[in-house]
């Protein structure tokens, strides 16, 4: 049985507006399954299948003369010239919408190819592993609609309903959201670490070797393991370079590689503050916390909760839940960053869009002391935001102050 993905409605709407839609994201996050589910009646071609690759690449003009619409093309990054060919195919009948559905993963070049060849002709949607509600087959939270509406009164947030149970939320946080890993590990408890080990091995051996043949794979593997210690932190690239005995520029290159292959997220600093001296050091985290816990050899949820990384891991999990939820809406121009001043005033996530600015503070605990919200309150006052959000593990939604609403993680 195929689980419903929150992006489904958005992609259907985009196919009514554009000739083509591209779904990009990490390997094995469910892109192919979603594409087939969206258009089961369309012809399906997988460019990692040698037969399908040869069929299209040998004579693309002849192929598209016969198959000029209703196509799903999986792993499109395997044939970079495809995007240039599609430009001519689309332009031959520019008024026809909803003709092609593409998927692509693990290639820094795919976004560049789409931008250069198909600008204005294609909509690009980024897909991640399961949100917690998707795995448990629940409807998406109303929270994201409240945020993107831009005029939702703070008191309206109090009527939000939980999406999953707290234990279910904790399960997805610990295990990660990759569909096969989550589903099969529920049946076979030993499956998860085996899957994770093979996923990383294949990611390095297949994707990274193919994309960057001159890369020193041994150093890159050591870099991934070391990076687990920095996930959720501001990054000291000099310290990382010394530990690996490589240059700072190589560390920057490695970070770009894992960001553009959807394993890691580089979170930029919020810099639109003329009133404060803002720190501009880079910050980032593993997008899937299950992979982080694998690198750190954390084998159980109780072990994670006692581990020094727990707060950083929880923060990263919440940020990804927010980003995936907001990206499932039709709101364009979304920006995500973090905020920290030199006097250590910090907000974990700042979301900016047509609706304005929404600061979000994230705490692992279920009980919050008022002084711990000081940074959030200062940011709200400085930027004149209508409200801010506190995410923690409390049992229910509560209005903490006039402008701060507490939303438990299992409501996201």
C-alpha cells in the first residue's frame, strides 16, 4: 500500500500550470513511488535502467516525436542532455500543460540544468523522507496553513489538533524518515542499521564516485563521520580541516557536495538585522536524524535521550518537519535561516515568506522556564513580528505569552 505524501496536491496543481514538474530529493526518499502514484496511467522510464537509457539517449528527437507527453522519467540526472532536448519538445507546443513528470537525485548539476534549459517551462519541487504524519497516514497539520495565511490570530493556533501520538513522533525522530527503513524496521528490528550502513556505502560508492571521480573517497567517508559531531552546531571549518588533515577549502567543497545531494542542510544566518551584531558563521545538520544516530552509534531512543547530541538532533528534526510542511503548501519565496548575535541571543529557525517573518524556538524539554524565551521575545520586539512559535515536547498547545504560542512536536 502506497502512503499518501503531502506534496501530492501541490504537484497536481503545478502540473495544471506548467508543461513539466521535477521532483528532486535524496535517494530512496520516495520520489519514484510518488511519481507513479500521481500518474499511474503515464508511460514510465527509468534512466538507471540500461534499456530505458538507451531508448531515450540513442535518438532523443525520434523518441519524443512518438512520446511527446504523458511521461514519467525517473532519475533524469543520469542523462544531462535530456533537459536541453525537452526544451525544444515543450516549446513546440508551449500551451500544453502537464506533459512530463521528472525525478532527480544526488546531483548538484540537476538544478543547474533545469534552470539553464527549462526556466519558465518547469516547476521544481523538493521532496524529503517521510514527515511523521505521512508515515502514520494522518492529514497534514493546519499549522502550515495558519502560518502561510499571514493573518491568523494567535488565539486561533490553540485549536490545532495533534497529528500523531508523542511516542510515534519520537519513533520517527529516532529512526529517521526514509520510507523503506521505517516500514521494514517495524517488521524486522535488525533491519534499520543494516539499511543505514548500506545506504551510506551506496551513496559514497555510487553517487559520489560517479559525480566526483577525483574525490578522495576515504577522506570523504571520514568527513561524514566527523560531521556527525557538528550536526546542529555552527561549523568551525578550521577545526574540522585540522582533524581531517585537509584544507578548509576542501571542507567547504565537501559541505557543498552533501548539501546538494540532499544529505545535509546548510542553514544560512539571518542577516537582515541592522540593530544587532549578527554572527554569520555557517550552521548545518543532517536532514535525516536516523542517519545522524547511525554515525554516532546510538542504537536506542533511551540512549539518544541521554546523549549530549539529543537537543541538537531534536532541533534538526523539528526544523525539517517545518520545512517539509511549509514546502507542501503553494507558498512561493520561502526562506529558512537561523539567528544568533555576538552576545549569544539566538533563535533556532526563522521562516520568511510573503506572510512575513515567523521566528521559531525549539526546546527538547516539556517544561519551559520563561527566561529561556528571552531571545525569542527580543527578536519578536525588534522585528515587530505578530507572533513566534515555541516547539517542545509538552502535552498540548498553549499560549505562553501574548505573542508566543507553544506547539508540541507531535502537532507538526
